[in-house]
C-alpha cells in the first residue's frame, strides 16, 4: 500500500506531458483546417471522420480498447484492476462549427487521451477503468440538434429519432453512418454507465481571462427561457398625431427591452437578457408602429432569480397595458438550470489548490455534453481561459501553458478518483 501511495504521489506531481498534448492538438487542428486558421469538421462529414480516425489510431497506439454505439459516439477504454467496476469517463467532442476553432471540444478529448497516455508512461494501474469519450454531433451545426450523441447515450433522445435527423438539404445521420465503414467495423460498447463524468473545455467567454485565473470550476449551466413578445398599439400618421395621443407599439417595446436589461443587471453577474429579433409593423418611416414582435431570451443560474427577472418584464408589460398598449408575453421554450455534482466539484477544487493555482467558480453560459451526462451520473466541468473569450471562431486561441494547466488538474483528479 505504501509503495502504491508513493508511486501515486510521484505521478501526480509529474503532471501531464505538455509537449505531447500540444502536438496532438496541433495535429488534430490540421484536420479540416480552414484558411482562416480554424477548423471545419461538421458532424459525420469526411473531415470529421478523418479527425475521429486519427484520434482512434492514437487511442489504439496507447493500448486503449475502442468501441462505439448506435449514434457514433467513440469510447476508448483503459482497463482498471477491477474490470467490472464502472469507469471514470472523460471527454468532449471532435465536431466543430462550419467556421470553428481548434480547441472547442478537441481540447477535452485530447486531454482525456493525455491522461491515459500519462498513466501508461508511469506504468500506473487504476482501480476503476478510465474511459475517454468523443461525443457525436455536439455542435448541432450540420444536424440541427446540439448535444445529440450525449443525449442519446443518456436516454434523453431516442436513437431512432436521432438517426432520422437530416442535414440541411442532405442525408440523414443513418445514411451517413451506413456509409461509414470504419464505424461499422467497430465493436459496440457493452459496459454499464460510468461512475463519474469529467469534461475539460475552453471557457468560450471572458470571465477567467479578466480575473487572470488559470482554472474555472463550473457550477452548472444557466437556465434558459425563451419568450415571444407581441406589443400591440395603433398605427397613426407620424406628423398630425401628438405624442400623448399615440399608442406607439415601438416605444412600448423599447421600454420593455430596457426593463429586461435592467432586470438582468439587477441579478448580475449571471443575469442575461437578449432581444435578438424584432419585427415592426407596418415598418414605414412616417407611420407610428401598430405592432412589434420580439424574441426575448432570459437566463440565470438560479431559477428564483430568473423568475424575478421574468416578473419584472411582465410587470412592465402590465404597466403598458394600462397605458393603452396591449402586451402579450408567451413562453416559447425553456431549459432548466443544471447543477454539477458538488462532491466532484470538491475534488476539482482540491486538485486545483494542491497544484497551487487560483480558480473561480462560475456557471457555463453555453451548453455542453456534460449537461446531458449530469442527468444520469455525477458530473463536473473544468474551464481554462481562451484568448479574449472568443470561440466558435477561427481566432479561438489558448496557450500551451493554459492547455497543460487544465490537463494537469484533470489528471490529478482522475488519479484521485480512479485509484
Ligand atoms: Zn464545445
């Protein structure tokens, strides 16, 4: 036992092989590379398959056993001392936006691989198996359903409906997979659900960079609510109609929009209010608008605070109703907030502190496969900063040091959990 403890402590202190991780990121970044310096690896496309095949070859070289499932998720398993034990699963996604960056998704998958490679270097056994996963169609760019592979894995989306999804003006996922000889030849994953899931990802926002900390421990994701808003007034001539005699739908909409902004600001820093669509009717320069239709997107990590933001906007609407406008706010869609596992977050915080690093806890504004996984197994996420918070953009950038730091935390945590 003592011998094992010493080996473990040594391994943890050693961290990951930064050069190897960086080289793998560079090599994968050359697959589907765009002129602008980013990547285009749309789900199930030839470039995506090429990237996946490269990843699979690296996994096999590392002695991992590779399997897949009905939707094309890829699993690479490093066996543990107890082969019946559920795995510690690490991963993210290898698909990208049409004009995506090199690190979104790829970083989490390759950092997972680096953890396995590092355990190999050190000749280290773990009690639990380690499983690296690459989720299919995370982006939802080509097939309009984000987090698809992880949703199918977690039983949130039926496989049959996922397979039937069609690319815009193109083939279904089922057709793509039928043409994919490499996928067809892979064994199907047989194992039970993992014991825990960890995802390392670039932040895709500006918080960590602004705070000058190398690590973010993700608390969960923001709850999202979408509304369709209609402000109805009365069309009138822009000249003869005095201001007090008007029922101007656009002026009402403007007040409503500003109230949404103020309400989100009252619940800073995690309140969000966005009006991304606005349609005016009749849309003439010298007519007081009679009707305005808006989209409204409200977010907060805390449902009670989101309720309060929503109520402020509704109250502003009721106030306008009394002034002769008719405001209708109907909910179009919602996604509840997700809370990551507090015990796992505790492990991440311990690992970060043991490495002598500063961190902040923050919610993720974007969706991730970890949200799917959190519905069935204990799940947590680590963020590293990215340059200017820019993502879904060829300019997406991280440094080798940042990549190494995040992978070190992942490695330390995995050693802790799996041994
Ligand atoms: Zn991503």
